[in-house]
């Protein structure tokens, strides 16, 4: 017997060989039976390889990321392969989604110069959203962006683009001024502000961009894991079932809330990318 599992990963084998590292509902351990609650930990986010391609080991998060990319590309290809003046349902949905990023993020944040960067912003938004959505999809049930490597990789892409646009637009000297020397301030302040701006724009921005996405997805998944496993753990007695019902209800609430956070984090990641590009396009003074 198993409790329906909403967003937690079911029986993923941890890398550790420790047989005690199992989730609470994988045992007969219940409340009032003299056994402790085995809550989820870091090992819930570590997966053994599914397959090996040359020197590359493919695990579950990597596979989900690849499948997610294929699904996104397949959807937009299906929608726009043969566009019609009067769009069908698929084309209409794709146009609405594309236009949301184009107008609501690109044009709103960057302005008239946004057009060359719209493909990047659209790709980032839907890819991040798809990575997050895997937490709600049966059999997957894991937010890929809760593995720091994926947000970090995306942040590096954004950082490289940001630096490239900055120096391409302003030249080397102008690019340094754009990054480190805000205009319109008293000169003595620059002795303090310039090093802060340098560290912030070069190092802090990509770091916080990655950690913000990672931390939100990691924390959300851990919370749902805790309450899902707690629901199973507290079953077994009448009083325990009352507790389990409350835990399960909270799991449902957290799942709905997590759906909102997943979309919000994709939006925030894309808006921040657009903000950095907007700054990169500003002429240095």
C-alpha cells in the first residue's frame, strides 16, 4: 500500500549504499510504533546513472532536462511550422505564450532594442518553467532546477551574453565604465562605489541568479517531501490518521502553491536576464 505521491520523488536509489536511507513510506515504520521518522535529506537529490554515453553519465535530472527541451521545441515547431492567418488552437496558444514573453518581458524591460534578444528570453522562460514543472508530472516528480548545476549553467549563459553585449555595445573602456561607474554621482563616491559595482555586476549577479532559482525549487521540493512522507508515517492508528489527514491536506496546499512558485521563478529569471541586457545596451557616460 502506498500513499498517492504528488510532488515527491518516489523510490529513487540514493548514491549512498547506506540501507537506512529510505523514505518513511518505504518501511512499516509508523507513529506510536517506537520508530523514528526518516525525513528526506540531501540524498533525495542525488541520483545514480541511468545510462552512460562515453565519458558522460546520464541520470534522471539530465534525462528530464533533455526530454523537456524536446517537448518545448516540438510544441513551438508544431505551432509555427505552417502558420496560418487564422490560427488554430495550437498556434493561438503558442502565439499568446510567445507574445507574453516578447511584450511583457522583452519590450517592457529592454524597450525597442529587445527584438534580437526575444528568442533567448523565450527559450529561457519556457526551459526554466519546464524544468520546474517536472515536479508535478507523474513518474518524474522532481524539479530539475533543484539541482544546482542546471541553474548555474543557465546563469553562465546569461552572464556570457550580458558581458558580450556590454563590451560589443560600448567597447572595452566603455564597457568597464558601464559595469563599474554609474553616471551622475559625486566623484569621491566612486572610490567606494566602483569596486562594489565591479564585484556586484561581474560576480554577484550570476551567483544570485543561479542560487535564487535553485534555492526556491530545492526548498519547495523538500517541504513537499517532508509532508508527504509524514502523511504515511502518521497512518496506523485513529489519532495518527487524523494527523495524517491534516498533513495530506497541507501537502495539497503546498502543491498548489508550488505551481505558482514554478511559474514565478521562470518569470523572475527571465526578467532579471532582460534587466541585465537592458543595462548592457545603455551607453556609458
